C-alpha cells in the first residue's frame, strides 16, 4: 500500500489505491486537454499578424453583431411586453363589458317575464270584463 504505482502500470489492488490511481488519470487527462486547448488558442495569435488581425476583426464584428442582435431582441421584447399589457387591459375591459351586458340581459329577461305575466293577467281581466259586459249589452 505504498501508493507509488506509476500511471503506466495497471491499477493497484486496494480500493484506496485504485481511487488515487483513477484521480491521477483524470488529472493527467485534464492537464493534457488544457495544454492542447491553450496551444490551439495561442496558435492563431502567434501565426502571421495579418491573419491574427483578420481573425480578431471577424471576432470583433461577430461580437458587435451579437450585441446588436441582443439589443434588438430586448427592444422587440419590450415593445411586445407593452403590447401584451395593452391587450390584457383591453381584455379586462371587454370582460367587464360582457359581465355588464350579461347582467343587463338577465334583468331585461326578468322584466320581459314580469310583463308577460302582467299581460296575461290583464287579458284574463279583460276576458272577465267582456263576459260581464256582453250580457248587459244584450239586455238593453
């Protein structure tokens, strides 16, 4: 259990040693990948100056384009939010108008029913009066 196992040899037998061996492998792979990416990033900068300037100009232009697009999207989003707020307000007004109209409709229906009942009552009364008046007119 010395822990001095090299990376080229197989994994050690003890669980703790296997864990240390695995961590060393991960660290080594991470360092190797980091070095490779650093070299890849440094390569265009150390290449010819014209290419480096061109690459930076393209990068700068892309960054400006992205910034402009973000500003445009924010502006568009704000405009849409204002429109949404106005539409929500309009929907609320229309819903309130609908409720008022429904209440008035119900009230008118009740009045209509009441008037229909009154009209039937008046027709009955008139029918009774006609029955009373007709015999009187005949007797004269």
